[in-house]
């Protein structure tokens, strides 16, 4: 049995179903990332797991125990939401100690746990500060620390980094990954950010219209999306409907193609077996740091293709035509 087992869970608000009969299993010590379009039910699912909203049907088990009918406070869950609220009149230390005091732990144990967590989060210099005197990233770390210090069996994180600027966000998600390796907590993590999902998730569950369209490892989701919605979530893909494939490559597939920009190569010499080739006219060149992204036109079909940006490599100028090739194995053939 998995650490978290969600079975046949259904929830509707009035006449509108949010999700119907969904199943999800999460192994101990792993992060399951939930992604999907706005309004698809991610927050509602977390709230159901937390016991803050009651499901209509189905069960939720945590650590081998059915918690479906338990009150939220008895589920052993820690939560960090996008709009976290720290206690404004308490210092960082006091914010962290609060939940432990509620658990009636002795003062020495509380002090030890709080200072260990403050060190783990790199908040030593701000331990005596009140929330108003903290930066956004520091507040977010305190919110995480306050949840973690209680050593919850399961941590629920609903876009906890989305209020932060890109730099701090990147740093915090790496810290979170490191923490997870060190502390070994189990988590459900909601994000809209593709990079964050791939980096943090041991597994990623893609939600779409009240069900999971795919649950898999980051590599599976990124390289083998189950359908077009998952490919669209990954975002980078070139998605070509069958008639576009026919125009560009002169063959007609049954379903759409999804091709990563880095799977399209510049061709030279003979066409190797298992490759499709076409002539591409470069329309624009963008340097995105480590990669050079070309926009190209292939018989009226727009394609983006990536090459590595090396100091010495010559770039293809807009207006030039180059032969391109794609390995058949790199093409994902997908339906809606
Ligand atoms: N208390 C409520 N009463 C009625 N409808 C609700 C309630 N809470 C959520 N909904 C509806 O349920 C659906 C799912 O909402 P939810 O907040 O779970 O989406 P989400 O996936 O978290 O979206 P986002 O990415 O925008 O946060 C939405 O259509 C929302 O309007
Ligand atoms: Mg939400």
C-alpha cells in the first residue's frame, strides 16, 4: 500500500463536478506535483486531503489509515498555501514554536527543534525578527519551516513559491528539494510552473477537466506525454496537426505530432534510416542562454528548433534555408 492512497474521490459544488472518481497513490518520501489548468480542481483536491473540504464519494488513506472521516487537525498534515499568514506579532522563532507548544512538548525539546529548523532554512540571522521586517523569500521560508518543524506525515503545498521573484523562487525550490532529501517528507505540491514541476516532482500528476490525464515521472511526462493536453502543459513542443505534418514532411499520420525543439537537428549527408527530412527557412534567431532557438518555416508550417549555444558555432542567419531532420523515435504521436 502506498503512503497516500486516494480512491475514487469525487467532489462537486452544487451541480458542477470538480473531479469524479479520481485515484492517486503517493509513495513515502516522495513529492507528487499536481499541475493543470486554472480551475481544474488542484486546490480542491488538496483541501479534501487536508480535511478542509468534504468529498462526496471516495476515500483518502494516509500511512495505512483511512482518514476520510477524520477532522483536519487529526490527519497529521502540514500545509503551506500561496497566501500564507505568519503571526505578525511573533518573531520567526515564536512563529516556529507556536505549533509545537500546541502539541504540549517540553520547552527544551521545542527550543532544540526550532533552532535546528532555523539552521536548516538558513534563517539564523533573522530568528528574532518579526514578519514585517522579512523579505518575501524569508517569509516564505518561515512559512515552510513552520509547517516542517511539526514533522507532518504529509505536507501539502499549494503554489507556495508563486508570490516570489524568479531568482528567489529558483533558489527556494532547490532548497526545498534538498530539504526533502534530508528530512524525507512526503508532499503534494501544486504549481503552474513547468520547470518547477520537473525539478521537484518524483512524480507529476497532470489534471485536466476533473481527472488525471497522466501520472508519471518527470522524464515520462516530458518525453512521452500521454496526450496533447499534457504536451501543451510541457509547453516547448512543436505540435503539428496531421495536415501540417503532410505539408511539412509529405506524409499523413493518423494523429498529431509533438516534437521537442531539440529533437530537430540540422541535417548533413545522406538521410539515415528512421529519419524524416525537410528544408527549413530560418525566420528568426533567439539566444536563450545555453541554447539557440530558431524559428523556421517548413513549407508554410512554423517550427521551432534548438541547438546548443557554443562560443564557436556558426549561427544560421534569418533568410537562409537549411536541411533539417527528425528521428522517428523522437516523434510523439498524440490524440486530444
Ligand atoms: N467553495 C466553492 N464553491 C463553489 N465552487 C468552488 C468552490 N471552490 C472552488 N470552486 C470551483 O471548483 C473548481 C476547482 O477550483 P480549484 O480552486 O480547485 O481550482 P485550481 O485547479 O486550484 O485552480 P487554480 O490553478 O486557479 O488555483 C473551479 O471551477 C472553482 O470555481
Ligand atoms: Mg488553486
